[in-house]
C-alpha cells in the first residue's frame, strides 16, 4: 500500500515507521522543515523513543519511508491517510481545532478517490462525523462512503514505548459506514502486529466498535477513568494523612481483591492525555459531576503538596526550595500540563525562592520555561519531588546541602534515606 501519515510528532513518526516496517510505502507530512530534513537523513528528530533510531536507519535508506512538507507529494493516490495532528487546548482544555482544521483542508485539496482517511488524534464525540466529513467533502468534491471512507481510530500508546504499546493493545476502529469500517479493519491488520492476549475475550487485534462516535468515546472513557481513579486515590490519601493511616498499605490491601484497582496518589496529573481528555468529555457531557470533581481534585494537588511542605518546614518566605522535575512524568522530556507550573507558582506565592531541576533539560531549556535552574550539590532549604525520574530515587541529604525538609510527591524515596531531614510523602502522616 501507499500510506500517508500527516504530522510526524512523537506518535505520528513511530506510526509511520511501523507502517513502513511492514513493507508499505510511507510518506510522512509535517509543517516543520527541520523535522522533515532530520527524518530524510534517517536521524530521529526527538530523543527517547525506544527503537526509533534503529528503525529509521533501516527504513529510510531502503526507500520505504520519506518525509515532506508538501501534501501534494503524499496524499494523491494514497490507499490510506492517517492523521495525528495535535488538538490544542487552553488552560481549561477547551479544544482549539486550528491546526487540525488546517491539515484537514490541505488533505481535502489533494484527496483522490479510493482513499481511507483515519483520524487518530483524540477528539470530542461527534467530531469525525460532524466536522471532518463535511470539510473533506467540501474541499475535495468527493462523497464520503462512496468516493472515500472516513474512520476514527484513537492512538492508545505512550511516548517512549510506542512500538511496544502498538502490539500490546487492541486497535479500535469506528467508521461512518460498514464498508469504511471493514476497509479500516483490513488496513490496520496489514500494518500492525499484535501480542497474544488470552485475557481478552475478543482476542487482541483490530476491533470494530460499530461507529466513529463509539470509538471516540472509548478513548475519552479510558483516559477519563484514570483521572477519576487518581482523583479518588488523592482524596483517600488526603484523608489518610489526617487519620494517621498509611494509604499505600490500604491501596495494596484493597487491590488484593480483583474488583479493586485503586491508582496511586501524587502531586500532579500531567501530560497531553489524562488532564486533557476528561475536559474533552465534559465538552460533550457538562453534567458529568463525577468527572468534573475528579479533575478539580487532581488540579488542586500541587497546592496541597506545597501546603504539606509549609506545615512540615514552617515559614517559606525567603526559603530556597528546589522542585525536582519539570517533566510531567519520569523519563519523558515533556512539560505539557506538568505539575511543575502550579507547584512553582504556589511556592512563589508563599515568598519562596524557587529553583527547578530536571536531568532531561538544560539550564537554557529550563530558563525558556520560566524557571531558574538548580544543580545537585548547591545549598537548598527544602525540596519537592514533582517528577519520578529514576535519578531522584538515589538522592540523599549530601546531594542537597542544607536541606531540612523533603516532600516526596511521587514516593520515589524512603524516610531511611533522609536521616536528620523531615521527610513527608502524600498519603502518610
């Protein structure tokens, strides 16, 4: 097959590589000329994705994968077009379709009969049918369901392990017609491999959910579930701390029963997915009080954690406090909706001098994010762990000279490592 992948970011590029690795001719489109040049030179444009570089080194010289900024070089006569263009959101996660609208308009200009179009970017329910279908038909002069087929098939992977996750989880598909869904199932079966999953009643593979709307909701539901679950864990943790209870023992005990799956509490819920998609769900269903309450509970955890520090340390006005971790989660160089921003702001409001450390970021990169960089070994009065980088599990008081209080927002350490230092973790008195 000839396949076009539109947007070669941290999800789109591994997808393009996966498709090419199955023997298909893949042309990727991206608006960033530097990204395009890097890919055509068989050099990964961003670090941290397992096996990406080795696969690029094999596929690009073999002529199986190339990149361009020009839709006209990728879309015409393609058997399938897969879009993974970012959907931007504001602070309240209200969707801004600007980039996706632009990409859809360009795709429509060059769309030819016989093409399957699959959107993989997470969307509010109904977007595929009510927004993309009319735009594609108007821009191309073609008729969906007759001249081309349109489906929604959400990405279900985490950056850093995309190839592993593509094999591990069923690929969900929802079409606007039975023919479109059938063609989409055949397409994804031809470009993906799946691990054996005897735990799944339907088996691992491509699952047709019956409609684009069901497929859209499935992605929102699985991520919203996690946000609600974490929100519940955080509320349990906050209560446990007031009652002298170790919430981690409680969670372990509860989860020993097969119907309990309580997640872990923590300082923040960040990233492009978990804090965002519940808001996209609320866009469709504003009366979902459980979802709204969980999102508010999780959004309040940085302030709560700084309150823990203040209670343990005392007055923070004039204190030097380091926030350990700018990234939203360990070992991932990404700050989207990271808890670092709210944590730093809460500390500044209390008069603290705030420094930020992250092993994945240079001083210049931290400065560009608005932070003053901290270097291990410099004097500090207190520390707050915001991201669970592996390096932070090895820290001791000698690494943070003068530290009096250590707030472990991700439970990466233990009290034993902090002799002579006040150590606090969320969910324990």
